[in-house]
């Protein structure tokens, strides 16, 4: 798949912060990035049911729905936390782990409760200095670009860490206070915005997506 200078890429989001991040990244390709708040008719696109069984499936559902509704190439992402001691949960259910409409505090409390109930722990040699280490884990993000006609390109990024039963830090959101980074000796919620962006799963996925978009096409 290729995007050319002058193309418009419509993001399947109304999150202005996310839009700004992707707009800056695609500027080097000469591609204009817009979101559903900026595109005429974008506000008329109904909420999209994400009923896929993977991050890639959900991102594809969103990108395809927006592309078909507008006739433009569309970009969507899906992300979440995968905890090893829970078999990869909460995964695609990360945002609603404690139920529909549950907030960060409820999701975090359920995660710690389930890990303690499972008797989960991490050997000190693998914990990277995490206080009360309960499980290794990773944040995962999948990005999908869908073009009219069905051409699709996806890329995934991740950042590895350890879930701690003792939350640290006031920054970030979601599971950040429980996600300890052995590489930094701090939780994700203790990083500055610049530090977080430099290592984030979404940033890693975006770098891989741009690499694939720039890769030369090979013949069969």
C-alpha cells in the first residue's frame, strides 16, 4: 500500500490529541490527516461496534467503516494491556474490564484483585525493581489503514513491563500507575509526556506503519 503526497487520511477518532500526534508523523509524507470532527459528515457517522476478537480485527472494523462511509483512506487503532499471569487478559477488553462504563480506578482494582487471587508474582530477577511485582505484561497497539477497494495495511507495536500491586505516579491514564518499566525504574504514570511518547506502544506501531508505507513495492 502507498499513500501519496496530497492524499487525505481520515482518522477514525474524535480525539484531538491523537489526531495531532498522527498529523505530525504523516506530514513527512505530504499526507493530510483529519479526524471525524474536521471532516464534513464525520459527526453523522454512528458509533462503531467493535466486536472483533483481536486488536487488529477491531482496528480494521473501525477503519473500514469510516472509509466506506466517506470514500477516503482511513486509519484506526485499537490497543490494550495484556497480562501474562491472566493469559493475556484484559486484552481487547482493557477499557471495560470492570464492566461497561467502568473507570480507570475500577479497572485497576479488578486487575490487582484477580492477580492476587491467582497468587501471581514475579521473581525479583525479572521484576526490574518493581514494588510488589505481580506479573509481566505489555501494552499493545495495532494500527490499520483501510483504502476504498479493500486495500489494508496493519502494524503492531508493544512496550514490555511488569504489573505492580502498588500504584505509582499521578500522570498518564488507564493502567499506567500499575505498569512498571524496568528499563526506566519507574511506572508509566511517573514518566513525562515526552518520555512516554518515546517508548509508547502506539508510537512503536506508528513507526512500523510508516516504515511499511515507505517500503518499496516488490513484484511477484
